[in-house]
C-alpha cells in the first residue's frame, strides 16, 4: 500500500497535548494535514484510503497518550473524524468541478473512466468508515470503546462528504440528462423547421420543373425556319 504523505509524529503530539478547549483547533489541524496529503498525490481512491488510515492511526495514538485530567477521549476522536470528513468534502468538490466541466464539454458519464470516477466518488464515505474501523480494531481496549461510540454516531448520521458525494452524483446525472434532452430538442427543432419548409421546397421544385417543361414546350411549338436556298 502506498504511504500517505503526512507527519505522524506531529499529529500524535497534537492529540497527546490537546485540551477540551482545543476541539475546533484539532479539527482544523486534521483537515489541513489530510488535505495537504491528498493534494500532494493523484486523488485516487487508493491514495485517499492510505491517507485516511495514516491520519486516523496517528490521531488515535495521540489520544491514547493524552493525560490531561478529565479529557473526553471520544470528543478528541470526533474532532479527528470531523477534520478528515472536511478534507474529503474538499475532495468531493474537486471531483464535482472536474466532472461538471467534462459533461459540459460533451463527455458521457457512461464512459468507463467517468463511470469509475463516479463510483469512486460515491465510495468516499465507505472508504472513511473502513479506515476508521481498521484503526479502531488496532486500538487498546479503552480507546477501542471510544472509537466504537464515534463510529456508531457516524454511521447513524452519515458524513458531510458522503451526503455531498451523493448529491453531486445526482446533479451530474441530471446535468447529463438535460444535455441529452437539449441536443434532442435542437435536432427536433431542426427537423420541424425542415418539415415546415418542405411544401415550399416541393413547390419550388415543381415551379422549376413547370418552367422547364413550359420552356421545352414553347421551343417545340415555335415555327421552324426554312433554310434559304
């Protein structure tokens, strides 16, 4: 598996020394680290998976070392997950912009490459869940319990990136259908215009034929000149 481009020690330290008042700061820190790692490489599902795994494991290791009195470990992990979700939301938006541009230029979402891109986009949430489950499975007993609570809440309510990915897929599909309908409508209008002018075309042809016949008849009826001797 490809290694994620993050500094695990920095993340571990961030969570190890976090206080209850630093929730939003933790979330932003995780978002920045995750997004930077995603931006540094091709935004493939494989790279996303490895990045989420590395970030969640570092956050988990740091939370396990946190000795701040009365610290809510579950809350720390929730901020880590929220930070990763926020980074994925940016990745969803990047996919949306790219796919919308291609569809606007006439690309067909049924193309195998675009079909895979759409499928990967809709797998972002499952990829996040899978990474967190692996991290939870490798955590010590107290931390594993906190992870279990976080995952239960997430799966019940879903993620922001998952919801946006679903909406994006629906909008792109609708955009493609609208483009197809627009093309068909333009073709129909052109055909209708031709149909409406058909009788005029036929009349024009008939007039031309009549004039040609009349000219031929006049030529045939004209008296022939007798050649002089």
